């Protein structure tokens, strides 16, 4: 029996491959059995391969997104206005882009729909990278809850500029602004806001956690400029002021001696409407038009400080003399 076993071994060879018959550098020549190591299933081996390859794919995608970001920043820089006294030292993108009938506005509306909106959210998520969603969500909630008007913004965005001007200059409101492009958590905040509202575009303006005004011309309840044009912004601001007053009953003391904000807004709009009827630079205006402009300017003067040139309402004094038409003044402001 022992002889038969030995013969079988000589005939069929040992159970482990012999390296003596393998060519040099052959894979089988380096083979060493893993004695006692359980063999992994096919699914486990596939998962290992995918895990090894995913970081490379992530890096490629992230690099592509960052390249798009760099290209966008270069585009913004090349299109930006040159700061000057005439444009209020604005160095961001052209202010006329924020007009409701601009091509840029139409593109912005389209980009908030379907696959384009999903693509923008994907890019926002990639730029944000890995972040603590709970911490960022709490940051957003804290800012919205603790401020009467909270705006998340980009410092070079003309839509943000226009929304700020309407709230601060036309309505005399004090707003809290979080510039996403200037804050360390800014990209994460933008990505998280996109998940909440379905929009990654700026601005994102809130009157408390339940009232999203939206952007400039769209989003939320319609956008700051749209709500202002439709006469719906003033009631919303009054309602928010009342809600905040419940937590700060002595806040009314700060408004003593100050002109009524809503009355100032109405008078400013009346002056703009009067100048709409006047020829540019006032050239050729008849006596009736001149009297209407003068009357509107005098009415507004009561709501302005003694030195209007240093106030946020200074733009209306250009209107008083019809030195520019009202469209240019709106862009200038």
C-alpha cells in the first residue's frame, strides 16, 4: 500500500505545483498557497476593486468641477464692472443682468428646472466637499431665526445687489447678510440651501423660517424685486416686524423721531414715476411735468436726512433734477 502511494505521488506529482518545471518569472513560479485563509466570494472581490477605483473617479470628477469653477470665476472677473464713484464702487457682474427682462435672468430661470437644477446641485455639493450637514443646517437655522431679514448672498452677484438695494434703500430695512463666497463654510451653506429650497442660485432671502422671499426676480414667494413691484413686499415686512417686536417690545423706541418707512418708500416711487414722464435730463419738459417732479421731490425731502448726499436715498436727488432717466438711476443704485 505504501509503495502504491509513493508510485502515485511520483506519477501525478505533489499536490502543490513544483517550481522546477515553471519558466523563470512565471506567475505560477511565485505561487504560494494561503493555508488556513478563507477564500473570498466573487462579490467581495468585486467590491474591493470598486473601492480601490472610486477615489480615482472622485478625484477626476472633483477636478473637473473645480476647473469649471475656475473658468466661471475668470468669466465673472472679465465681465465685472470697474469700480468708480459713478457706479457706487461696484466691482461685481454687470448690474443690468439683474433686470427682470435680461437674458441672464431668463437663463437663470431655465437653470432652476429639471436636469439643469440637478446639475447645479451636483456642482454645489462637489464644491462644498464633505461637511457636517447637521452643523451647517444649525448654522442656517440660527441665522434665519435670529434676524428679521436674513439674506444668503454672493458679494459679486448683481441679483444680490439689487435685492439688497430694494430692502435697504427703498424700505430702509436693516438686513443680515451672509456672503457665501467670503465665508469658510460658504460653499457648504450654499449646497445645504439648495437641498432645502431646490435652488442654489443667490440670493436666498428669508423672513423667518416659514417665509422664503426667494431670490431677486424669482424663487420662493416670487423674489424681492417681484414682490416689491407687485406691492406684496411691504405687508410681508410689516408682518415680520410685528413678529420680531413680540420678542423685543422696546424696539419701537429706536424708531422714535424717524420718518415712516412705508411713507418714504411711497414718496420715492412717486418721484421715480414723475421722472419717468419727464424727458431725459429734463430737456423739453413742460411746466406741468416740471411741477410734478418738483412736488414729488419736495414731498420726499421731508423723509430724508439733512444731508441727503450722504444717505442711502441719495439717488433720488439725481432724479429731482431729471439728470438721468429712472431706469439708469435704478441701475446706478
